[in-house]
């Protein structure tokens, strides 16, 4: 006889705070009492303190689980925003949560191109999609930009936008 492990279920009072009470939400609980819920509309953080935060997928860059430290780290698309880290996620829901966040994040990232500007700084140009279907470009520099980089960056962004049918 095998024992089935049940994945955690988001408490109803928290699920009610997600628009449309989506049945597609995938919860993840932490030892701290915090919950994360991955939903097609965004990522929801329900804090044990009763406070809540949420982000649409196009504002997020990646979510990474580190086995060695048993932490989950959220990186924002805006590199100026500090990443968030949670410790000790419930192991029974971790795979399903990770699979869902990867799918939702990938849906918001239509196309990405990396390059180095003339001064040598690496940049990323990404076409992202909001929940309403509108698309926009996002340019991130991983370091300082020189004034001489501007024309290269403008041309690169225009090229990436054009590749997906957005006006330059």
C-alpha cells in the first residue's frame, strides 16, 4: 500500500484575495507561515503578518530554488530592485510550484536578446507581455553606460521590437 502525499492547499481566506479566485493557483508554504501563490495573473505573497504583496509576471525575471540553502529567491526584471528570499519551502509543493512559475514567467517573456554596447557593458533587451496582452520592450544594462552607447542601444531596441512586430 502506498501513501499519497497531498500537496498543500492555499487557505480559502487567502485564495479569496486572488482575482477571480483562480483554481489555477499553485501555492507554496514556508516554515515562517508565509505563502506564495503562482497564478496566471501574477505571483502573490501572503505574509504570516497578514500583509500581502503581488506582482504581475512581466515585473519578474526569475524564481530560483537553491537546494543547498533551502531558499527560494525572486529576482525582479528591474535590477535596481532587491531580490526577495524565502527559507524552507514545503518540499511537497515545490516541484509543482516551480513548474508553474516557469510556465507563467515564460509566457510573459516573448523574446530576449543579449548584447554588449561599445563601452563593453552587457545589456538585455526583452519583449514582455502584460496580462492584458499588450507588449513592451524592457532594456536592462548590467553596469554603467557611456553617452556613446546611446545610439547603439536605441538601434538594438528598435531591431528587437521590429523582430516581434512592435513599432520602433
